[in-house]
C-alpha cells in the first residue's frame, strides 16, 4: 500500500472513532437534539410512546374516549364465578359515568379533574339502573337524585377524604348512605322536613343537604330567577358546628357556589367586610350573630329560599328560641325548612310548631317510639269514674271546632267492652262521622275531603286496618288494654304535621298500666301529671 493510501485510511479511521465517541458521549449533544434523534429511531422502528398512540388508534364504542389508546382491556380473572347481573355492573365504568356535557354554575366541572372513582361510579350505576324506568325530564321533579347531586357529593367526599377531614365513614361512599337516599325522596316532595333521630347532623347528612340545595339553586338559575340574597341559610348552635358545615361546603366553591360563615368567634368588622366583598350563595350562622348583622343591615336574608336548623334543642337551651322565630319572620315568602329536632323535650315543641306550619315529611332512621312520636303531645288524665270521661271527651271536640287549625283531623277510638252509648250519641249530634263498630273492612280514607276537617269514630279493633297517620288529634275515652296498642297509635298518628295530640283517660281499672305509661312519658320527654303518679302509687299499695 502506498504511503498516501495509508495516510488516507488513518484519517478515515480517526473520523469513524470520533463519530463513534460522539454517539457514546451524551454531553456532546444537547437534550433537544437527543430527543430528535430518539424520535427518529422510534419512527424507523415503527414504535411510539403511549402519549403518541392517538396517531395510530381511533375511539371505539368500547373505548369512546380512547383511554386505552387502542390496546385491549386488561381483564383480571375473577376468583369466583359471577352471575350475569353482576357481570353487567363491571362493564366499562367510564362509558356509563362520563357526562354528556359540562355542568356550569358560575364555573365548570371538568370530567378529568372531577372524575368519579371506580367504586363511586359503580354505586351510581347500580342506583341508576334500579331507577332507569323512573327517569324524568330535567325540569320535572323526581325522587331520584339528579346527576348534579352526585357530582357535588363526589367533590365533597373527595375533598374531605383527601384532607383527612372525614374518617367516620371510611370505606363507605356517600352515594350509598341510606339517610341521604331517603332525604332525596322527601326533598323532592317540596314539603318541609323534620329529622327526629335525636342527634346533630352528621357529615354525610350535611353533604346530602348541601348537594340538594345546590341542585335546587342551579335549577332556579336555569329558569332565569335572580337571587339577590343567600339561597341557603344554615343555622347552627356553635362556632364548632359552623366550622364543620363550612368544611363540607368549601369544595363547592369550584362550582361557583360560595359559602360564608358568621359566628361570635370572629370580629364583627371582619365579617362585615367579608360580606361586602362576597355575595355568598350559602350562609352559615349562629342565630345571635346573624340577628346582629341583620339589624345593622350588613346582610339581607329576606329572600332566603331554604332554611336548615341544626340542633334546635341546643339553640333553645342557650336562650335563642326567640332569635329563631325572629329570623323566620324576617324571611319573606315560604322557604323550605329542614329542622333537626335533636331532643324529645316537650319545651321545644312550641318553637317547632311555630316554624313548621304546613304539611311536613318526617325523616328518621331511628325506630324508637320516642323518635317516631316526636312533637306529639301526650295528654293523660286519671278520672275517678267512667262518667267523668264523657264531658272531658266532649270538651275536646268543642275545642277542636273552635280552633283555627283548618288542616287537622280528629279521631275517637272506642272500645266494645266499655259502655259508651251516651258518648257516641253526643258525638254524632255534634257532627262526628260514625263508623260501624266491628266492621271487617273499614276504609275511612275514601270519605276524606281535603277542603274540610274530619271528625271520625272507630272501634279499637279496626285500628290496624286504618291509616291513622292523617289524624292529628286522637282521643282514647277508654284507655287501651295494652301498652303495645298505645305505642302503635302513638307512632303512627300525625305523620304529616307537628300538631299531634294524643288524649288518654284512665280509671282505677287501668292501675296496672300506670307504671308502663309513666315510663313512656319520661322517655318521650313528656310531663307526668300528678293524677297519674297517684294512680301508680295506689297500684303499688295494692300489690304490697
């Protein structure tokens, strides 16, 4: 080989080594150039990153949003054989839960940022499939919660669990809360609600009420109704409770629903400035601080559409019963009321009756007779003889006709084994509707006229056949032979009002029932009359 050829070969080898070293040395090439080189190699190899998969795949019915990028869905082998009903529940959760359009309330919910978890989506699908035959138009009232309610519940639950503000129901979705589903059915009727479980509102209950109020607020905005005042007013007994409700309402800020909390724990000037800078849709307040701000004209609550009172017994015990009445009088119109009657004390009954004047829905998951008979006054009297019962029973009817309550009904429950011909004759002459005693199929509901008051008589044996929930006042001229029957009447009467009164007259023949009756009165927070106490003492003396 000539000397010149050898020199040329060395130069070529030097260039090749230099080129090879430049490839191995990453610092010799910038990151941008390296990314271009890597992309070129992938194109030549026919491979793409997952983020570039959209270039090679199109949406399909099984994957409408192309979340799998054309790849087959990974299916895990189930350890147990599922029924066909269960298999339908697990198919394409994203397909069923994806919203058809964005929901806007002064803002928007992005499906990507507010997407339901898999467990929550399955829960929604289960309830939606059960109620698919009952779906109605958006503008119509339905007892099944709307999609917007579920979005609000999802936003609240995700925020609380992420911030460790909710640990009581860990593992249980808000969507499957039995109280919430029952609340939604009652709320759709448009009536006022009274919760009688005997406790303060829990986090789940607050979330359902807030979501229902938000949904109602959105519907009115779609109808073009202007709301210059806060839509929801949530009265609480303390600053601590106000903080709990504020925490639940805070996640709805992203939907354009702002919440302001006012209580004695903050300075008055600070809260006035906050109300001026923000026009809240939801307002949380203690009664005394709210009245103070209203008197200073710092806030207008005359147009409130929904009023929730949590812990009415605690508020009344603190001496703010008159404040609640004043707040209700300031609000014009007929706002929706939700009252948590956390006590069965008879002292709260006048306040509740002042607030709830129309037809109501009773809501409680507590099946105790004290809870079911909340706001029903039990008037028990001990008579010296059977003849004393007649004038007292007639006096009740006279008071009923002279009262101004136009929507209440009166029922007399009589016994066959006790002579009551004189009473029956007098009641008929005074307009009492006589029902045939001992009838096998008594149906008094057919004779009810919603425009007039109803006074009826019925035999004790027919109580189980008749819906006594429509009667606000029931009279027992001759006391029932067993306490089970008394509890049945007490827990089934006056289901649609808070004006229930149960009258009962006892004689010496009922001495053995005096003790159990006193126990029921005490558990219901009712006053025990002295005559009943004396009758009970006589029965103890006879036993001794």
